[in-house]
C-alpha cells in the first residue's frame, strides 16, 4: 500500500468556523508533512512531523494547528481563517531518515474560505 | 528565497516530440525528485536521482543531475497528450527533513 489519503476532498468554510483536515498513511512512514499550494505555484512547506513530534514549523500563523495523534495519522485544525488561506492543502509522508527518500503525496483538500 | 528555479515556465509541443525542462537549486542535497501534477490535484512521483548519480532512466523519462552546477534536467521522450501537466522538481535538503520545490514547468502536449 503506497497510498496517502486525505479527507475531505473539498471544504468550504466561513471565517468564524472551526474545521479539520485529515491525512492517513499505512506505509510505516515516520515523517509526515503539510504543504499549502496556491494556483500555478509550487507547494510551500508548512509543518513536518517526525516520529510524531513537530520538527519543522515554517512560521505558519497560529490559526493553523497541526496534530499527529499516532504514526499513521496527521490532522490540520483550522480556526478563524482568512480568504487568502484558500488553497490546495497537501499531505505527504516519507520513510525515516530525513529527506533521503521518495516523498509520497495525498490527493489534497481544496479549501475555500468565504 | 530557498525556492528552486525551473525553466521554461511553460512549454507547448506537438505529440511525439520530446520535452525538456530544467531545474536549478541552491542547497546541498540528498537527492532530487521530479513530480507531475494534473490540474490542481495531488503530486505524482516520477523519478528520484540521488546526489551521487548523474543520470537515471524510467520508461520515457530521462533525468540528469549535475551537482557542480546545482542543476537537473528532465527529458520526456515521444510525448503524449496525457503528459499535459505541471512538472515540479524537489530537492531533499541534506541533514533535514525538508524538501524544496522548484517553481514548476507547465507542459502542454497538443494532439
């Protein structure tokens, strides 16, 4: 199984809502990532978890709150977002050992903030 | 910015022609990977080349890596309409969990 799954596929939320994005992998990978991607731009790294601990936070606003409850699951909690946060949110994972191996991506969640 | 550069930004070719896209980067790397992305969907991994390799092939794909110039190229031979997509390079930064993406090349293959 070389699949990373993400739910939901699409999400529309108001600026006062609280929602969560979910990512799951069963490849035994111990590094998991959140990226944000705007149209016609490359993915931008947001967070990296290694062995369920937050190892990289790329100065992301606190309205985005990541969580890694176990080695297979990664969540991104959203609160008080702005319209400019509308984007494709991608989850990825790779085997332990840092950036030495293939990174596998999920299909993404298309987020629209009204 | 740590972001890698890719050129061209956009490329339009006829079916059957070859497509070449280039990637330059700034840091010391473990490897360089190429991904394809169709119309705002997830990234599909195409090929990985390690820092001690110079050339790699996979089907119609050929990747080269020149670490002295900090650059890589992706060649797609005998292109098909289904190859129409955005292509991104990503470098695994040595000593970290970080991957840095290039700016991307939008390829259009005309039938």
